[in-house]
C-alpha cells in the first residue's frame, strides 16, 4: 500500500514539475500568441511553487525533475531581481535620474474602484494617511455620490468637467487643472491627459484603464492603447506622470515596449513587490496598477495600500520633482 502511495506521489510531483515548466515556457514565448501572455505575470508565485517542487522532487529521488524545476526557477529570477532592485530587467525600464536635493515633494495615488463595493470610511482613512496631492480613479462611475462630494471638497479641483460627476476615470488635485482632454483610440479605449499646476510650473498627468487582456480582442485593444500613448508622449510637457490600471505587469514585453525609447520609467522598479490585484490576496497578488514617471522625477517610495472593498488595492507614490 505504501509503495502504491509512493509511486502515485512521485507521478504527481513529476506532473506538477512538467506543468510548471510548460507555464514558464509559455511566459517566455509571450510574443508568439496572446494566450501565452497570461503566464508571464506570476514570477513570485511561480518561484515559490517551483522551490517547493524542487524539494519534493529531491525527496522522491527525481533528479531530472528537480533539474527541470531548477531551470524554470532560474527563468523567474530576472523579474524578481527587477522588483527588488538586484539588477536591470528589460530595456524598457531606465535607471532613475536623481534630481537636486532642493526638489519639490508630490504624492500621487491611483486606484481602480471596480470589482466590489468600496468602503467609504476605509478609503478616506487611507487618503488621510497618505495625504495625496493628486488622486486618479478608474471605474469611478461606481463611486457613491456622498463619497464623490467628500472627495471634491477635499481636493478642490477635479476633472473631467467643471462639476463633480461620475466618470469612468477621474482626477482630483489640490492644485488647479487648467487643461484636460481625452485621446480616444476606439470605443471604450482612451486615456485622459491633464495639465496640473505645481507652483510656478505645470506637470502632465495621464490616467488610463487598459482593456482586459484575457481574451484576444481585449489583448489587442490594450496593446493598441499602449502604442497610441507612446506615440503621443513627445507632445506633452515634462514632467510627466502616467498612472492607472494597465492590466499587465511590469515584466511583460508589451509593458516594456511602452517605456522603451521614451523618458518614462516604472516607479516601482527596485521598490519591492508592489501587488495590486486581486485585493484579497494582498502581497501574494500581482501588480497591474502602475505609476510611470519621466526621468526628471525621483521616486522616494511606492507601495500598495490596504483592501478597501475593490478587487484592486490603491497605490501611492511619493515623488520629488527636479527644480
């Protein structure tokens, strides 16, 4: 009986290793088919699973399976080293420029409100703690009217529009927003561009909510949005902040293509594991909500916040602008 159990367990471990290796290979072949793209987003989770499988394979005397799991684990290292500041990963992420010491602080929060009922008091408590200068919301058509009124009173300036109304994406700012417009790529596929006054200068703030890439049309729509944004970037005044729900992680080649050849970089680089979705998994989730900044902005820190009712976690970055 024990022998039968042992053989069954060996087969299960071997099968698990093969499946994990195939998932890793699919992630490496991301550009070959849209479905492979779905396997690139879980390096931390895959690393944990593969580490366990290596131990199990060795304990069941499966050296070839342990070796295969080890190779698959090595494939996760570049993304993990990028997250924790152990090395560069992908040409699309530039090294941060360091502004002079006498720089101006700016706190930016982005939050997708969809996928649940936001706890108004918990969200406001989070804003009290982080005290953002700029708040960017996605799926904000879900926002309760009382919360909308309280946010409008807190920040004084908002958009789009001159009155606080619910929109799919919104910006709230402590300083004036003299200019704002929408770049429409296709139906339900656009990004919003605002000019925000910061003392004696202006910054360009762009917010977006990319399409869900778990089906082919959504995948294509998301990538089309990224290409359009990259095409328009040279038209905007620096410093530039791009924030929102990108529906992809930082180590996807499609995300890297957005920043490659531009002066944008991912604020989360080297800041640790910044998970934002799904909220119920906390730090074991993945980061699909991002804040990108131009090279004249220094990132002091960036972190995701608590679960306040959405299926996303809010993300806040503390930035410094070059004088």
